[in-house]
C-alpha cells in the first residue's frame, strides 16, 4: 500500500512546515484574543446574553452573578463546587465537564513523563536536526550512512523537518534499541489510561446513585415510571398489566396505555403552522394600518404647517410626542386592558376563575368528559397581578407602571432594544428573603379535585366512572374488580406510614379450583413435529381479567385480507380510522365581502393585505414556495381563519374520544417505589423472547418523543438498518471533500502533482505565504464541512425510532463519533480516499497495522494545527456566544414581528445537544492518545485544548445554558468506551511501526516490541470487556442496598418541606428558622446582575485585584500639589465625563431591571419545583404526567398587538362573528411610537404548569 501510486500526498511527504504551524498558531491566537476581548468588555453590559441564568431561570437554578474583574471570574469558576454544578446544571453538564477534566488528568502526567524522555530519544543523534525549514543546511550532515545521502542528487531529500524531528521517524537505523523506550512508555500509557477509566467508572456509579436516591429526584414521575414496549395483545390492558407487575414491592400507582395518535399529532402540527401564519398576518395587517396612519398624520401636519407658515417641530417636541405615545403603549400593554374572543378558559387567570372551573367540572356529567380542556390542562392558577396580569399594576410610590423610572425619555425605546419588546409593568422583585409559607401571597398551584383529572382505574373505582375515565386516558373499556395494593396511595403518604397494608394479591384468574386448566389438552406429538414440546406441558400464563381469545379487544373489528397485508408492509402499515363527520366550525355563509366597513379598510388597500399561495397536495412541505399559474393565490387571514377553526373543532372532538385510536403495544407503568421500577426493568418479564422488551426507566415526561411511540418493533428494526446504511454512506461520501482539505496542507506535494504550481517553490516569499495559508485553510474548511453532519444525525436518530430525547442523544453520540473518527482522523491521515483504503484492506486484511503505521506518523503536524485552532477559536467563541448575539441583534430584529416571537426569544435560553457535543471532544482525546507516543509533543496541545475548553464550557454551563431535560449522565460511560478506540488504534499503529523498523542491514529490528504490543491489544480488549460486564448493570439501574437509606432521607426531607410550607408546627421551627434566615441572608447577596456591587465570594486579594486602584493611594503631597492645576484643566472635562458615565450607568441599570422583570414575571412568586408542592398536589400532577401530548394540547391563542386605531379590536370582533372556535386576543400588547410590537405579560395561552419539571 505504501508503494502504490494511489497513495495520497500526505504519505509521500511528512507533515507540514514549521511556518504553516506557526501561521496557524498566530491566526488562532488573534481569533482567541479578539473574541475573548469582546467577551470581557460585553459580559457586564449584556446580561441577557452572557449571564441569563442569574435571573431568567427558576430561583433554584439561578447562579450568583460572577465578579466584575477577569481575575475574580476565573477564580470563581475554579472554586465552584461540583455538587453545586450538579444541582444547578444537572448530571449531563457535570459529567461533560468531568470528561474534560479526566482528559487533563490523563494527559498532564503523560506530558510530564513522556516528553522529557521521548523528545531527546527522537531528536538527539537523529536523522535530521533541521527544525526550522524544509531545506537542509549546506555542508552540515551532508552524508549520513545511517540515514540519507544529501550530497547525492539522485537520492531523495529528507523531509524530516520542523516538528517531525521530535517524532518517531527521526530515529537512526543504527539506534533501533531506542524504540524500547517507546514500548515501555506505550505500556505505561495503556496502564495509566485504563486505571483512570476504572476510577472514573466508580465515580460515575457513585454520583449517579447519589443523584437517583435524592429525595427531590425520587418525588418525580421519571424516578418510578417504566416504559414497557412489545406488549402482546393478550396482555395489552391496564388490568392485565396491574396483575402482572404488582408482584414488585409497593405495587403500582398508575398505568398509561399508549395509543396511536399519529393522525391527531399531524392535525396539531398543522394547526400550529396555521396559527403562526395567522398571527403573523394579523400582526402585519395591524402594523400596516398604523404605519399608514402615521404617514397620513405627517402629511397632514406638513400641509398644516405650510398653510400656517409655522416652523417644523423641534427635536425636543418630537421626543416629547414619542414619549407620550410610548407611555400610552405601555398602558395598553399592562395586561389589564384588551379584548379577547374564543377563550374557553382552559388557562385560568385568577383564583376565582379556577375555583369556578373546578365546581363546573365537578358538576359535569361523567358520560361527557373533556380531555385536554378546562382545569385538566391548566393545573396552576394565576393571581390577578401575576404573570397573566403583569407583576405589579402600579409601583408603590405611584411611579407609573414600568419600573418607576424618574426620567423616561428614551426609556421605552432603549428598553425595547435590550428586552426585545418586553415592557415592565412594575418594579422588579429581588430574591425572596425567606422561604414562602403556605399562607404567603406567592402564586400557588391550583389543582382540581382528584376525580376531575384523567387518571387510570383504581380498586375503588365504581363501574359508572369507567366510561369517562377510559375515554380521557385512552385505556380500554374493560376493567375488573381486581384490587391493587397501594395503587391509589401516593408514595408521600406511604412514607408517613398512613398507607393501606401492602398485600400481594397476584393473579386471580387461575385459582386452586381450576388448576387442571393450567395444562394443555393431551395431544400426541408426532415424531416429525420437532417444533412442538412434549405433551403434558403447562398452558401459557393468562393475564388478569382474561375472558377469551378476543381479550382485551372484545369489539375489535376483523381485518380484511388487504388490511392484514398492508399492516405488515414497512412504512405503509397502520390501522385506518373510521371516518368521522365533524360539524361545521364556522359560518359558511360568511364571505369576504362581509368585511366591508372594517377598520383596516380606512388605511390599507385590499390588494395590500397579506396573501400566500396554496399547496396543491396535502403532503407538500410548507417551506416550498408557491408558483404563479400553478398554486392558487389566496388571502392569508381569511383562509387561516377557516382552517384554524376547522382544526380546533376537530382536535377537540378527537381529544374527547381517544378510544377511536388503536392501542399501541407499549405502556408507561408507574410504581409506588423507585426500587420496584428498577427491579421491573432488570427482570425477565415475559416467557417469549422479544415480548415486553425493552423496558426503560428514568424517563422524563417532557422527554418523550410521542411521534415515535406508535412505531412497531419490526418497523424500528428496519428503520435502524436504514439509518445505519445512511450513516455508512455519509462516511464514504464525505471522505472525498475531507481528503481534499488534507491535501491542501501539503504544499510541496501539490507542486509535484500539478506542475503549473511550480512557481510556488521558485520564490521563497510566495512559498512561505502559501504554506501559512495551507496551515489555516484546511482546518476552517473541515469545520464547515462538519457543521451540517449533527443535524443529519439528529434526523436519522428520530427516524430510527428513538422513544425519548435521551435515547436520541445516545444514538447521535454513536453515529457522530463513528463519522468523526473516520473522517477527521482516518481519512485525513490516510488521504487516499476511503474507497481505495477499503479495497486495499479487502485484498490484504492482515496489513491494517502496516497501513496505519506507514501513514499516521506523517499526518501528525496536521492535527497539531487542527487541535490548536479548535481549542483557541471554539473556547473563545463559546465565551462570546456568537450565535446568541447574532440571534438577538440581527435575526430577532428581522424575523420577530409578533409578540409571541419576541416572548419566545426573551425566555428561551441556549440549550446543549449532548449527543453531538461529546463526540467532538472524544475524537480529540482519541487523536491525542494515538499520537502520544509517535509524536509526544501532542500531549502539550491536548492539555491546552482541554484546559481552554474546560474553562469556557464551565462558564457557559453555569451562567448561560439551561438544561430542562437531563439523561442522568448516561452518555459519560459511552464516551469513555469510545475513548478506548484511541488506545486500540495507538496499539495497532505501534505494532505496524515496530515491524517496519529496519536496522542498517535491512532486517526487522523490533519484532519483540511488536509482539508485546499485540499482547497488549488482547489484554486491553479483555480489560474493557470485564470493565463493562462489571459496571454495566449499574450504569442505569439502582441496587437494592440503597433503598432503606433513601426512605429515611425521604422522610427527613418531607418533614423539612412540611415545616417550610407551614403544614406542621413543631418545636423545631425555631432552629429551622435560624438556618433558613442564614440561607436567606446569603441569597440576598445575589441581587446584583452585573457583578459590580456584589461582594459575596470575593474576599481574597486575588479576586479583588484591580491594577488601577493603587493610583488612588499615591502620596498625598503630590496629589495636593497638583490639585489647582488639575481643576483648571482636566477637572471640567472630568465632570462632563462623569455625567456621561452616570447617564450610561443609569440607562444600563434600567435595562437590567427591565430584563430582570422578565424573570420575575415568568418564575417569581410561585412554586415552580415539584418538591415545593404538597403531596396531594404532586400526586395530581404526576397522574397526568404521561398523558399523550396530543390529548393535552390546548387551543392556541392568536395573540395580536392592540392599536389606538381600533383595527385590532375590530379584527377580534369579526373573527368571533366568523367562528367561535378561534381564540384571539390582544391583551397585554401594544404598538409603540415606531410601530414595534411591545408586550407586558406572557401569552394568554401560557400556563405555569408547563414550567414544572415532573
């Protein structure tokens, strides 16, 4: 392979020149310096971008604002405790940071030991000592009997220059004994890495077990819920599953059978698109009318001035008018004003409304349930003046409604620029100084009575209740009077020893009186019937409530032959739903002509109204543009009204009758005890292979991918095969452009391959310039090529059939790492193209070690520049938040025209896709391990890379990114196992290198070393196998040894919560109050958003170091001597400068207060954590946790801005006349003096229930 003419350019010339590397380093340092400088300048001014987690998250997740000085920031990052990171960021973020820290633990000792030994071994007395260029010095080392003859023109020149002189290939042929040093250090590297990985596995198990057994986590539905897939039809009923799984301790609490609601999900998805389209069109129409009115007003005033010969308004007069208009817009956005139509009160806005709905639901006939409506979909009420009505209607001192600013000139304009349209309604509140009590005025969870919520059946259910509950939850209509121990008792009650006695009831279908039925009827087995067991075998177990062959589908319609054939065809199958006749959702007699006399007609021509072109086919993607003469042009508002009204009515009717949809072969089963859920996952559940498997625990309700729940097991297998095929195809096809980026870095090879480039070698200046560009350009091109890959991997993971976001992340991690390792490492190293390499290995399968040995060392310098560029640019880019800056200041100002878009932009923080984040750094680790012995100085670049990335990501995790979904750190052990790939490739490479070493006689000189490395490969594989077999069961599941201590912690936690919430009154209150007061005092120190006036945690000299501060304490006589001169010269200028700085500081503080008000409006004043709720409230919320998202979807609000022309109010009135099935509102919105949409509250269809993580 080495002599093949197809061999790539990177293999005929070793590495890149030192000039190229230095150029890449300089460019990286410049990028790093610029981005880091901007970050240090802007981070204290743009809190929304650089530290939103200090105020725009629930109080429990908020971090203390970082210090203002760079030194204090670094010190704070280094001193932040790991347990606090876990608490505020979750296990995924912590283990990602720990992975970077683990790599530093690996490479720092390796650099300390390997570099001082191998660099002298490779360089001193080596073939070449030419460290600076590709040209050898004249008269120096001209003839080397053990290397090459430089004086012979016919002999090839040595290309061992630059950093290659410190690597493996510089050892002379008569010094082959030096390779024993490489072998010994390679073995030490293997032992060290394996030892670190063993320790990390132990630490991972310990941290994960501690996290799983915390009282806060055990309260969540995800801790006790198991997803069971592949359930046979015979067992597909709640009664059968309860009878089967109640053998585990504590019994069952809830069972949710899943239904194939794909059709309903499609309707909801289409409704969301049309709702957004209508909201955009209505907002655009209102703004067009307002702009036309302002234009006409300006023309009228101009004519009036011309007639009266008066002067134009001054700048101050314009500013005063703008101030008045902005003040009027603020009042309109207060939230107490506005018009609404079509509100079915699914989201209550006050305690009175919530209580009225509870009473109405309690009086509702059980035969007419309403899934997803009324109080079922809300759960939490909002006090008047809460998030729905603003924070405070009027400030305490009567200072207006927007923070009480004394001078509001330019106030609203600047505030809108920094808050993306959000206007504050009252003074922002700081963190609470004391924990809320049950009688406090904080917003509280308002939940309906248990009987008003959709829930599974229990032992106490009456037959008359079955129909309504079955339709709501989508469970089958068959239930038996089978008692289930503790199925209705919450875990919190059991902890108080108030639960019913735990009794194992088991399966009551078979009894002692009918044991004879447990044996199959006698049937003689013929000698050729090898597929049958001997006669007299026991009959298959029967599920609880079994009544016949049709159980549980008694009324199931027999499929036709074509339906049976169609159901087994991949990607086509699925039961067809019976057609449903829906009533009319809007007035069909209403025509567009009825809009005559509308308010918008006074300002906008009909031809200027928003329009779009209709798609010809139902399946046409919405992003495809319509074509003239092909797609019909229609009025957007009129068309969207019809479609939205129709879809709202159909969806709500379908939600009331989920039994129309077929049951899927999966179910969510919630146990009363966490240990029972983990035992159920590890037990062999069914007596037939692939039935009731797989079983997954620790599933967050918010993390379920409902669109994939309807996927059968065989469809998932076929999709997995297709996804793997696509990934393999991507790996092969992407190899060509990646190999091209590698070839660019080899300037001398390019000049040899393409003669027309020979002019580069003729001029040293041109050669140096091209070499410098070649050191930077490949890394940039490679980064651009890899940007699109994770997006495709995410689509493939969803297509594969991942049931949860965690499973999707795990799939992305596997696919993306395989792609990166092949493309970024192997293809770049081999540079022959993957197809040629695979063809060579197919013909010479035993030559893989030689292939790696010949090619890998020659590409080492490429990875030096690649890693250093990635380290400096990515770390500084992570700090600067380039994406967020572009999104906030460019994209949002162009795209965000509606109040909802601006609200989403304000409240949504950046998130991290761990599936595509881990593989990038795992690939770096593998590259560094592979070259750790061959090119030992790569350890230095690895240390720099992982140190900078660790600091940058640590800041981002603590102050920027929010993590709503947490996988529990399951990606960490997978990343460690993937890192073993680097060890294996290093060992294979060394085997080949040792076999390729020749002495001066041309004989193999290092065969013993190669044999030892082969043994090391086998031992490493055995070690990894034993490591995973030992720790594997503990990666996901809890041992039973933790249960007793966890129960004790639960009891202590519940007592503390009851005391804090005012549910109990005991003698420990005084002690508790003292502790809480201390904690509250500590929290009071977190009131500063910009960190300038925050003193907490910055008491040492290092963090308070300010270089300019020492000037203030200069000698007093010198200061007094120059005072008069100073006052006459710089004093006056300084006063003006102070006034400017004071104005900027005041404006900045107002911006910060306005931004903080968003966090207070969204998260302040109510219990947003499940542990803050009472046991009864928790139980009610958990009961609805795993309801299908399609059944919980609420009617969206068309949220449009209110204007002073009455166009918005008139549109709401006309929409109501058209249909009662459209919820449209302009409450809490307005247009300012520049016709920008402003808002002062959350969207009307927002519910605080969506904030609580279950």
